[in-house]
């Protein structure tokens, strides 16, 4: 057990952080160490989690030549050097290949290998996240989170110092409270070392989403829950815990901690306020959860058996040795609030105006007379001339710009000749479908333009829910394609040109 003085240190540090209001104070892992529960893994692409940390936060790989570079904080204990990433990735795509462990134990996260479920890569590995899919600011300084689309995942099956068996541990993560789904499983934490489901109690991880397959909280979700393998728990049995609230904050702090026959679930708005306890008590009464059989691997964005259907956004998180006190976690929450996470623009390049009519012209040398159009439900490119083309074709090649149906910081494109129908991606093809009002449709029909990859004053238009994928024409058919992915239409040759479009006033 910890002495009263060690438990109180977290509260003293919280007051110190609130008074200083700055990132140069003790970082989250300094606070955990002072509370007697040091970090054994510390992951963040947005900032350093120790006040003296100056090492690499993450590694990015660019699509143009496969070169990699590491991104470090701007200063000790500071925010990531986003400008270094922007410079390195200019004119091409970039993926996050490694999320470095700041604890010194080498518990880095890399591309997850196949397991009970295979990832979408040709070899069964999971996808890597876009380096630019989740821009934010911390104290006004730009940084990038880890945007996990279904099929994306990171893992370390041989870490050092993680809790095993029934040993005590704690963890927190800062997540996007608006990016989630009900599929399995957007997790961060302790999992199996063989990528398989090895039974009840073999995991202990933070889960965020609105799945009701195993457990739920109050309202319709999403909820912070604990993935303990073969169960998402919001409290003790019965599986519903009315004290676990639905989340509506843009940035959230999620906390799970567990020890011999005890565990707790806590959460908060990561931008303001203090932590609330949603559950604290005995382990679930179902067989296998008391004692626990934790195996000690670390996962991000996937389930313990490599379930790869979930989505979410991760900014920072840690795992500790020992069961942290509430006071220590409260001090960590004060530090997170002091970091001042905030949203920033998801778009760049030529500006679009909601309500305007636009046409999109291909820039590849072969195809500069072709425009993005539709033929029935198929979105393709067609030769269009302002002087000779029919009125019908001009309408099919014109799109009304709308605020993004799934995220108003981006855009949706409504057909001029078929009002109520929008461009969406389906199985990575672009199609024209009527808006059915579903969350899935809204997200699939939302796109975020950026400065054109080929640097010709054009726009490249990435899918909001799959930010590694862009509008691309391939054999005159249109897709959301990734640079060098597994599909034929992902071919790297001429990708930048095929995925760059000149925006002009609509033909209709």
C-alpha cells in the first residue's frame, strides 16, 4: 500500500499545474512517478509526456520515396514539431510507422501483425495511420494525432514491465470523443501476446465506442468501457452501468485501472474540468475475471485478437506499474487540461464555399479534358466541354458544395441533377447514393480537401473517415485510393497527378 503522503503528492502536483498553467510543469509520467506508480509505457504523437523528454515521439514514412524521419518535441517536455513533419511530407503522403515509447523501456508501437482477424494489407498486417488525418493544437501549437480507420492498428507483443496475471496497473488515453463506431474494438492497453483470443480476463484495455454487444452505459453512447476480453465492461454485472455516461466531449480523458479483485473506470472532458469515477469496485463476477490473466502485450486501435473493425482517434496515453491513486490521476487530468487541446482546420488549398456549384477537372497529362461526373450511381470521369457538351452531361459533372454531413469542418458533394444524392465511398469506390440519414452514410460522404499533391494549384480530396485515401481516377473510374495500397487502383504510379483536381465553377 502507498502512504498517505505518496497519495497526496498527486493533489499537490495538480494544484501546482493549475497555478502554472503551462506544459513545462511536471508531465503526466512525472506525476505518476511521484505517486509511486511509474509509467512503463508512454505514447503520444502530440507532445512529450515527461517534462525533460526530448527524444522521438513518432516516425513517419513518405509515399514518394519510402524515406522515414522521426518527429521530436520542439523543446524538452513540449509539443511535437509538426512543422518538421509538414516539410518532410510536402507534396506526398505520409504514414505513421512507429509510435515511440517515452518511458525508456523501448515499448514502441508498430504495425500490428495478423491474428484471429487479419488486417487488410496483403500479408495480413494492419494498415498504418495517416500522419495528417488528425490535426489539433496544444496551447496554440499544431500537432497530429493518430486517426484509426477500420483496418488500422498498432501493437507490441514483447514489451517490458507491463502487468501480467493479476498484477496491478493503470492507464489513461486522450481520445476524440466524436470519432467512434460500434464495431470491435477501439482499444488502448494490455492484451494477448499471440494476437488471439485466449479467454476471459486475458486483457485489460481502455475501450471507446457505442457497441452494446457485451456491455453499455447510460443513453445511446458512446461510452468509455474496459475491454477485459470477451466482454466490454462499464461496471460490475449486470452489464449495463447507468453511472457510465454517454460521451459528447470533443476531447476526452479515459482511465482504466485494475488490481487484485478491484478495478475502476474514470473519465472527463480533456479540455476542462476534473475526472469523474464511473465505477470502482470488485471484478466482474463472471468466470475468468477474478483473478485476471493479463498477458502484457500493448495494443492501439484493435482488439486483443486483432479485431480491426473499429475507428477512433488517439492523441496520448500511458500504462503504469501499480494501481494509481485517484489523486495522482486527478493531477494528470489537470496536466491534460493545461495542455489545452483544441481543434484546428482539417482542410487546406483552394477554398470551397458551401452552397457553390463546382466541377473537378483531372490534372493527369492523359486526361485534362475529363471531369468528375456520374453515370447513374457510378462516379467516373467524362470528357466535358463548356461549348459542346449536353446540358445533361454538364449537370452530371457539377456538384453542390455542402457542409460535411459527418464532420462540418469538411465537405460533402451533392449531385446537381439528383438533389439529395451525394458522392460517397463504398468498398473504396466512389458512388452516388441518396442520403439515408445513417451515421455510416454521413461519414462515407464527407471529404476534406487539401493543397493538391502534384503542386499545380489543385486540390486533393481525402476521405474524412479514411484519411490515407483520396479521390483518384483510374481507368476513368473514380475511387478513394491510397498511395501504393493493396488494390489495383492504389498503384503508386502517377498517384499524385491522378489524385489532384482543378476546382472550377460548376458547368451547371
